[in-house]
C-alpha cells in the first residue's frame, strides 16, 4: 500500500526497502497500478543468481523488488 502525505520528498530516502516477490513481472505491473513506477524501465539487474528491479512509489521513494535464485 502507498499512503499519501501532504509533504513532498525533500531529499534522498532514509529508508530503502528490498522486497522478495514470487513474480517480478506481475509485481512490476501491480506497482504501476498503485501509482508507482519502474525507476529504470528496461534495465536488467542480476548478480549471482539474484534478479531485481529498482521501483519508485508515487513520491519517488525508491525500493527494490527481488526474485530469489532457484534453490
């Protein structure tokens, strides 16, 4: 859930969430439907089997969604 507050973002976020999701494509669409966005559309971020996307909420606060590598 994204909660609206009257103040706008004034600088770098002090908190950065990294959320594990089952389906990165579905979650990317859900974030968009809730007013967020894929921060760098089309970028593929992968490292040692981990795949992630940097997302932003409607105010521009960044967070990552991750898919864990197969066990």
